C-alpha cells in the first residue's frame, strides 16, 4: 500500500486493527502514524489509551499484553511498536529478547478494541518471514518511499488545500529546489507561506523567494546554476553573500566540486541508459534533485565537466599548500568561467 492509498483508507474507512509502516522516508511514516492515532483516538483519550514501546528496549510480549487490555474511558486503545526490526532481515543490537510467537498469535487473533501499529525505520521488510506474511494477510502494510516528481507535486497540492490556499507551479518548483525536497521542511515552509498569503490566496514564486531561506547547499546549487547558464555575475553575488555569512571558502569549494561531480555522474549514468529513478537510487539522491542535476548536466560535455573537476581539485590543492589565498582562489575560478561564458 502506498502513502496515498493509506490516506484514502483513513479518510473512508474505520481504522484497521493492525498496521505495519516501513520505508526510508521518515516523514511519511511519522505523518501516517499521527493520522492513525488521530483517527483512532479523541484528544482526551490519548493520555490513557496510547502506548509506545521501543522494541530495542522492551520485549514484544509486554506490548501484546497491553494490546489485549481493554481501553480506559474510551472505545479504542492504540499500541505502537517502535523500531520493530524483527520484520526485517537486519541484525540489530537490542537489550530485549522477543517471543515472536506471542506477536504472531496476536496478529491472528487481535483485540477488537485495539489498533496495533508496528513501525520499521528500514527501506525493506523481509517478505519471507512468517510474521511479515501474517501482518500482510491480516492488516494494512504501507511502504514510505520517496515520492516520484508527479507524486511530490500532487502531495504539495493536497497540503496547500489543507491550509486553505493555492500555489503556482513555478512556486512549487522553486520551493522544492530550495528545500532539496525535504518533506518536513516543505511542510513547514508551506504552512508559513499559507499564513503569509492568507486564506483563499495563492502562494507565488515571489513569496517563496521572499520567505524561504536558502541553505548553504541550495546557495551552492544556485551558484553552480549561475556557472551552468553563463550568469557568472549571479554566481559571484552568491559567493559574496556566502562570505558575508562567514562561510569558509574551502567548504564552498568542496561543495562546488561535489555538485559538479553529481552532474558528471548523472551524465554518465544517463548515457548508460539509466532512468532518473534508477539514478536516484544509485546516487542516493532524491529523484527531483536528479532531475535538476540532469537539466544542468545537459549544458556540458563530458570533457568540460571533467575539466571543471580537475580545475577545482587543483584550486583546492593550491589553497591547502599555501600557494594562493583561499578567497582569491575561488574568485579566480569564477573569473575563468566568466571568460568562457
């Protein structure tokens, strides 16, 4: 079950008695868990009927015993199994020893008043394990994986609806670029901009530019974008701004090299027939970041990118061996790009 399928389930149906949430996108796991709790318990019931157990610290049979306990002053009880690594094939250091037979028995005969949620902060679960097969048969299983671009834009549309505003396409794209598609950060910024814009209004690109602060990495991306597009004055301005923010020139140089290395890797993988989704998995990047890198990489030939990487490595060496002052070294690198633009 995808995140979007889970949202439909929680909107249209009563909570299931059993859930397994796993995947690499922590925000989606956390968001879904909160929605399950809100769907299952009223605010005044949470204090007495919500229990959390860390499976690295507590034997699972204690959580099962709690799950069989009748709710207090409410109609439901929610029991959360955090770090439920026994659904995976991973070996994890744990203080607790688990009697999984007790949990297997519970999954096959759950308490009707209890919602039990197992949370696995892992990209995969072990489909061969009996306990995984049982919860897939008797409960709801959601994989919290990174969104593809289409899903990401759709998710943002749903978020702004919740906040009572609209958002321009260019504003969405700029926000994703500035936040590196970090869902928690995107959510926070959307909420802030919705308040700024006002109910029923539209979040524009100019609002994004005004309110969303650039991280160091995003300033580096913009600096590289200036080099890529031949807008060296723009790149120079960003470098000056970073110096005013007390960022170290050597760190800036290192991040520049990292970004150009990503462009080269994306270009090579594209030539080998990789899709952007496959590249994202290979490079451990968000698919949207790969899309932006691919757009930048298209403006360069292989030799040009390798030349830039060599130039950055040589600049770094000259700084570290005391042959050139560090600010001047970066300025000279940008000056050479201006001559080529």
